[in-house]
């Protein structure tokens, strides 16, 4: 039985998926519901291939890393099958782990351009209806709390200092008015007392 094969290309990267339709679900003959193999080729890098679990782990890790980058959060992605560590230089160190203990991990280092090309290939696969992969379970689950914390931190640094300065100025202004107003009242009272002291009462 001949397998179906589809490739997705973007500049430096090519993703090839091979497999069969699921005849029990009356699949179209051109569909792939049962993925038998896959291969990710990147220019000047070793080819990446493995089981379906490897493919899902790779897609999930790359999407999560991309989502965190958009939030300006450069964090290391770690899982049982793949690690992605963004560098300050703009490159990514990738460690692909095998389920077989005798196979050493595959280490790669790619640039931002290659990383974007890989994401583009995964997007093509996601939008292609001929290959059935549940991408809902592969999309990154970034907690909103973290994003809100990031926003609250920005608000704390950007808004609180001006507010503190404003209240400080208001407080000193209030104290100043209160002090000078009381001083004027005291001066008036002293003047009145002085005038009264100069009055001579004559008794006839």
C-alpha cells in the first residue's frame, strides 16, 4: 500500500509528513490520518525525525517559545523530548532527546530566521486539511496571570512614581497654606490685642 507524502517549505526549512488515511473513518484516499514518519530539514543542520510523539513535542515547544517571545519573555522550554533555550544573541539552542537510552541527544543551534521558517512550516501543516493532527492540544497555554503580572509590574513602575510625587506636592502645598493662614490669623489677633492695650478708659 502506497503512503501519502506531503512537504511544507519555507526558505531554509522543509517539513515532510508521510502516512496513510484511516479507512475505518472513510477517509479520502489522499488524506493522512495515520502518520508513519516525518522529517524536518534545516539548512546546515542534521535532519530531525522521530515518532509522532516527537513531532507533537517539537511543534508544541516551538509554538510555546514563539508565544513567549511575543510577550517579551525569553524562557527556556523543557520537556521529556525537546529543550529550547533562547540566547541573548538571538539564536536558539535546541536539544532533541530520544526515547532510547542508548541514543545520545541531538544538539542544534539555529538563528531567528531558521526559527521563523520552522514556525511557518508548522503553520502550513496546521492549515492543511489533508493531514489530521489535533493542534488544539499543541497550542501554548500561557497563563493570563503571568501576563497580567507583567502588565501590573509595568503599571507599578510607570504610574506609581508620578502619583507619589503628586500627593507629596499636594501635601506640602496644604501644609504651606495652613501655616501661612494661621500665621496671618495670629498676626491679626496680636494687632487687635495691641490696639486694645492702647485704649485709655477715663472714669468721670
